[in-house]
C-alpha cells in the first residue's frame, strides 16, 4: 500500500473533459518538506491545464517554498496553463508575505 504524503494531496477533477487538479498543501511548507513535494507539484502542472493550490492549516512556511510556488506559477504561464491559489494563512504568515512583497503571488 502506498504511503500517503502528509503535506500534499492531489485531487484531479472528476468532471468529464476537464483538465484540472486541486493540490492541497498543509502543515509545514519549508525547505525540509519541499523535496518530497516538488516533483509531484511539477508533474501535476505538466499534466493538467489548470492547477489550483489550496494552502490550509499551514503551521510553517519559508521563502524556499514561496519561491517554488512563484516558479511554478511562472512556468505554468509560459506553458499556457493556469495556476490559482486558495490560501488560508495565519496573520503572522500574511505579514511575512506582505513584508517581502510576495503577497501578490499568493494572497
């Protein structure tokens, strides 16, 4: 039985003919968890025309992970694919993003 990744879930759309997936990212999104998720995220962006990231129950995020999401969004745009974000962040993390001017990417 395949072990379920605790920080990432990929849920393809069940609508016929729709090339979309929802990627749910949770818990710790840091340099320590990025390696196990990066390939799955890239694979989903390459496979689907639209990928929506849902960031929920985030207890820690760092700039490495934010940079990954920025890169994914930029790459998707060059491939004429759509990436969107549904973000639920704590006030502290929102403040970090606002102070680093990265809120434009996720919020």
